[in-house]
């Protein structure tokens, strides 16, 4: 009887409100599959109880890889303990929290390995090592048993960043929203990292200030395949910093306009307003941009300067007017609990919530990243209460409710889905957020 080889299991743990396509793990799946490794994916945001069931089934995975964030440390540690208790399975963690604080996850009953560089470099080399049984831990991977390889992270050049696999995590699970209407959608990524330095953001530290962009032609080819294979007509750019290379960004917009007319683009990850100007907005609109999130973070320009986001009020005003003129819906992102706001949260968040220039607003609680926090501190819980109040002010406003209705995001007939979403949103507290 033929024995099936033991797969590598990639796990996306719960983190925030939305289950966006796990681009990082899917990209790792591409590389593992290209080397002939059996790979499975498990998204616990979509299937919360699936891990126990999978671990009790044969063949058991040889390696379980969990994705970490600064917001889900506690959950990941609990999942690691669950995997380790279930048998002879090696464990590895990837993602921002693992890269910045590997020691928080390594040790008995926890992870065997933590990847500090690109997972697409570290994990395949690790799988080879585990199979061969001898040698040093690969570059950019920290090991619990102290057998360390070169500690410098291994980074892939931008033109070798893989195209994410859409089967291991089936794209069909992510092609629509639970209540929002609209054409089939897909998340894409054109770059990795960020050279800037917003005080609340762990990304520059994770990638040591580097930014790498994919070839715009390769991104366009990926989008065209998504349209052909899944009927995708709405693309969500999930980059940390899509404006890292203005020339490449402009080239991508031109390619979309010429080769994929009629598709819709969204930028949901909080663009920096100081990097945009009216010309950019016009180009984005011409390429089909319909929704943009701007990371404003604070209503106070003084606080914005202190956190490294020098966005002038007049410039923001001009941008918002241009976007409105081009029919682009704008969500303003704001942070509760910023240390640089010196406790002015209540007032500032209320002003943000009532700011009628934004079509929608989104509030998150600031999570520390220089040290990891498993359980929200008293200050974060206080910020979460301000956040809830701000959402109440924003979405209790009839004008915003009408806007949601116009955008078909408030379907009256789907009460169970609306109730589920409201319950998830209430539970999110300081953990995460998401607009309505
Ligand atoms: S621009 Fe975005 S990715 Fe870059 S440091 Fe600021 S928040 Fe982070």
C-alpha cells in the first residue's frame, strides 16, 4: 500500500474582523508546490474548528506553519500548544510578530522555528532540512533548540516574489463578502515592505526599512488570470505601501486602464495622503479606482506629525474633494489609543466620526509592537470603548446609513447576516476593526 507523504499545513489564525485572502501563506504555498511538496491550507477565520479535525486525520502534517500578527499572539500560542499536544508534528511561525519577536513563540510546547526573513525562502529550506535530518537552520530562521543558521533574514528580490497560489486557500472562499454586494473580488499585492516610519507600524522594522516591488506586468498578468478563472472584476490592493515606487505604480495604473478596462480597483489598506496628489487621484480614477482608504490616524495635524504622518489639513481637504469629484468613495482610518495623542482620544475620535468629508470611517486600537501584548492593557481597553463610541456616532448618522444603503452594503432583507456582522464587530473590541 502506498503511504501518502506528510503535507505541510499552512494555518491562517483568527486576527481581526475580516477574512481577507491570506496572500502571504498563499505565496508560500506557490513555492512549496513548485518544489513538489504536498501542501494544505486552513483558514481558521472561515473554519474556526477545523484545526482539531485536521490534526486527527491521516496523514498528519510534517510541519504546521502558523501566521502571526502583533494582534493575535495569544491565539497563536494557544494553537501552537494544540498542535504540539496532538503528536509528532514540527511547528513554525511566520509573519510580523514572529519576525520581530521570535523568542515569544519558541520553546517547549510552542514553535520549533520562527521565520524572520521571507517565509518563501526560510520555510522550503527548513522542509528540506527536516527531511534530510542534518545541517544548520536556514538563513532567516530562528530555532528553539538553539541550532541557529545565519541570523540575517533572507529576502527575495521584488521580481522573484511569487504569484500567490489560489487553490491551497481556494479563491472561491474569498470571492464575495458576507453582506456586501458587488462583482467577484480578489486581493492582490504588488509589493512588500515600506521605507517610511509611522510610529505605530511594525512593517518597516519587520523588513528593516526595505521596499520591494513586483514587476507591474506580472501583477497585470495575475489580475488577468483572476478575471479569466474566477470572473474577478473588483481588485483589492492589500500592499503595505503600494506607492513605494511611483513610476511602477503609474505603470500599473496605465496597464490596468489599457488591458483590463471596466475592472474596479480598491485600496483598502490606508494610503498615506501625503504621498498622493490630485494628478495621482485622476490617474487612479481613470484606471477604475472606486474605493480608497486614507490613513489619517488623527484629526490633529500636530499628532499626525508626531507619529510620522505629516499630512497637512489643506492637502487632505483638496484630495478629498478631488476623490469626491471622481466618484471615489473614501474611508478615513483613525487610531484610538495613540500614545502621541496624550489622552485626547474621546474628543478627537468624536470629531473624526462626525467629519462629513469621509464617506465612511474606520477606527482601530493602536497595538504596541516594540514589545508584544497578549492581553489588551487597561489603556487599550479604554481606547476600545472610545472606538465603540466613535463607531456609534459615525454609523448612527442617518447620512452614513443612507450611503451604506446606496452602496448596497446595508441589505435590509438579510437580517441574520447583519446580526452576525454586528456581533462580530462588537466582539472585536481592541482586537481589530473593520467598517460596517
Ligand atoms: S506608510 Fe504604512 S506601511 Fe509604511 S510605516 Fe506608515 S503605516 Fe507602516
